[in-house]
C-alpha cells in the first residue's frame, strides 16, 4: 500500500517540502518494485534493480541535504551540526547498502524499505520539522 504524502508532513519551506515529497515517491517506487518479487538477492535482476534504487537514493540524499543545509546556514541554525550528523549518517548507510548489494550480501528489499521508512518517521517528521519551525519563526515564510 503506497505511503500518501499529507500536508501535515510539510515543514513549511516549499523547496524542502517538494524534495521530501519526492523522497516518498521514491519510497513508493521501491515498494512497488519489490511487492511481487522474491525477498532475496538470489537473482541478478533483483540485485540490479536494488542497486539502481540505492543509487537514486544517494543522488537524492546529496542534492536534498545540500538544499536543507543551505537553509540552516543562511538562518544561523544553532542545531546545524547536530542535524548534519544525521545527514552524514544517512549517506554513510546508503554507501554501506551499495557495497552490500555489490558484494551480494544478504540484504532484502524490505531492509531498504524499512531504512527509508524509519528516516521518514524519525528524521523528516521530527528533526526536519523542528528546523522548519525555527526557520519560519526566524525568517518568516508562508506555509
Ligand atoms: Fe534533515
């Protein structure tokens, strides 16, 4: 069942919200791809599809974190470095997943989906939202 983006998840900065929505689209694409597939990396087709998904996730992460961090720096956000640590940990995890796929280690598509879901719940809906509240108070943007 696809995850539906809701305005409730918006942090109030249009550029960032649009990127977060694209993360959810990516999550849904990944889920759809594997819905009817075997849960193992036993065949090359699953392996290549999974590798492409992880590459797309890396591309998203580099672009999106740069955007978010620019807003943090421009608004002199005191929690910037704490927040950035979470971004860096995400990228590190994506590289680990890439390596695992290349080395055919036992990682299931469900593991990738769970990783993305936990980021959505633990980061986007919490720490990004906290930054959005700060930014709106400091700079003032229409949500
Ligand atoms: Fe963030």
